[in-house]
């Protein structure tokens, strides 16, 4: 018999992020994702062992992605995910990071409700809403969405990275490869059947079908769904993130410029907490497992030890000190954004492509 409900797959890549894994998984299961494929690489904190246990319990599928990665571990992982049977079986696919939480505002706040609200969609770009650090120094073992509740304004301009998106797309063969922000390798014969809608339910122009990775400025893109993005976390966590490096660039630095462009704390946004009643029982069940619970605690302890080790180096003490000195970033005024936009207009072709994925 045909399935009555679509299979909705989340694909995640991780390294040394076991302390955040249970909260992320509980949230996305509560949000309606039917399948989760996680690819881990070179973990020192036991994330890979947590994933093995979760796979044995039936919560997700785990693929190890250890070793050298010429194009970066995330791109290597996505190439492996492209060939995985779980991806082939999925009706809808979304590539996520551990610091991204899908926040549906439609219906019962599940992905299924979002799809019901946009029945003609073949792809839905979920625009980031950046949640800043806002002065939080210490890493705590609490759900990230409960700790960071101030974000970028719903309508803003520069920086364009604040309007980047991840794409929930229909897995019907229209695109040949997974991408970090959007499906890649479009099939020209199928593009005419594409219907992309933004997070407020507006149908998007054809440029989004092939190249865009950020949403339009100056409008609210979040009425039906947003992607809560917590790229900074606590200052201690940011130091560890900088030590680890960027997932899709093997040696790229995560420095103060990255911090300033994302430490946006202009507005309160507690909307994701509406899903907490469904998330907490799942999280409690996972933590109560006799194997998984101790592995989570060990991952938390590893983060504390790693931070203490890094503070023995002037390089990392210096970064931590600069984070403490740097307050929340100021949102540009319309006039200030206009100045930058005027320069950007001179390179409109590059802007339309979004500067590439990343």
C-alpha cells in the first residue's frame, strides 16, 4: 500500500558535538522529521559512540566519515549521503548543522504542517534567523534554544549572511547532488516544474531554482517557518568552535569577524519554545538510556576540559578576551545599509549567485 505520510529526512554532519546531540535530535523528531542521517568525522568527545548507540536504538542512521577530506569533511559527507539508501528513500530532504533548529510557525509546528500550508511547493528555503551570544560566557549543559533568546530583527539588510537559508526540497530527481545550502546540479528538463516558496509563503523567482543561497532583504521571511541559527553559542563554545575549524572548509578560521557579523541581539524571539512540551519527553527518554546518558555526560566533561586546555595558549586566551570585550553587534540603519548596497549593486551578478555556498 502507498505511504500516507511523506518521509522527511534531515542530514547532519558533526565533529565533537556530542554535548548538543540529544537536544538537537529531540527537537527535530518533535518537529516531524521521520528520518535522520548523521555523518561524523574524527570525534574525540565520543560523539561517534553516541551516534552508534542512537542508531542501535532506532533513532537515526550513523555513517562514519573519518580521515582526510580534500574538499572539507562536510562536502565529503554530503557526497556519501548522496549515495545512501536513506536519501534515495526520502520524499523531502534538508541538510542541517548541529547549531540549526527548524522552527515551524504553521499549524502544529511540524514540517508536515509546513508542507500542508504550501501544497504546491517543490522547495522551501528556510531563512536563517541569527541568534546572538548576547554576553553569555560559560558553556552550560542546557538546550541551546532555551539559552539564547535574542536574535536579528525579522526585517534587516546587511550582512547578507544573516539572510542565508537551508533548503527543504522535494527529492524527485530535479537535482542531482546535495549542497550545504541548497540542492545542486539541477536537471534542465525538470526546472520548469519547480515551485520554490519562501518562509512567508511567497513564490520565488526562477533565480532561486538554480543559484541563490540567501533570501531577499527588507521583508519578513519567517511567517510560516524560520531556521533558528545559533552560530556562536557561549563564548567558551565559540573558542572550541574556532579550534575545531569550519566543517566545509578544512582549515578556515572562525575569528572575530565571523563573531561580529552574527552576534545580533536586537529582538526577543521565544517562538521555538512552543515545541518544548513535545521535545522534553523525547530528550528525557534519550538521557535515561543506560549507555547514552553517560556518553552525553562524558561529552559535556570533554568540552570543559578542552576549554581549560585551550586557555593555556595565548592565542586562545586572546580570542576569549576579545569576545568578552566585544558587545552585541549593532544593526545597520537603512541609510548605512544603502551605502553598502550601492557598492554591492556594482557586482550584481556575483550577488545574485550569493557568493557560492558556505
